[in-house]
């Protein structure tokens, strides 16, 4: 049976520590061990195909991003 403490660490059915979508270059960079400036460079050169701009913010699926990096 799941512990009641497990539900505190979820937001909209997603774990807070590993969300399904990464919003912003800081979060994207954290996932791939890069700083925001490096992430901007990867986006501008087309190296990150899974990253899209939505509502003025960069966003991508964690799974797609990690697939691109072969993880």
C-alpha cells in the first residue's frame, strides 16, 4: 500500500523531482548537465530537436530530450 507521504511529492500525477515536461532553459540544462547559455546555443544551432517554444518559454519532454542525448 502506498504511503501517504508519496502523494505529497506529486503534482498533477507527476513526481516533482522528475517532471514529464521541462519548462525553461534552466530546467532543460539541469536535465542534460548544461548551463542555460549552452542550452541556448544548442537550441539556436538546431542540435536540440525536441525543444519548442510555447507561450514565450522553451519546453520539451524529458523522455525525448534524454533520447536525443542517448540516455
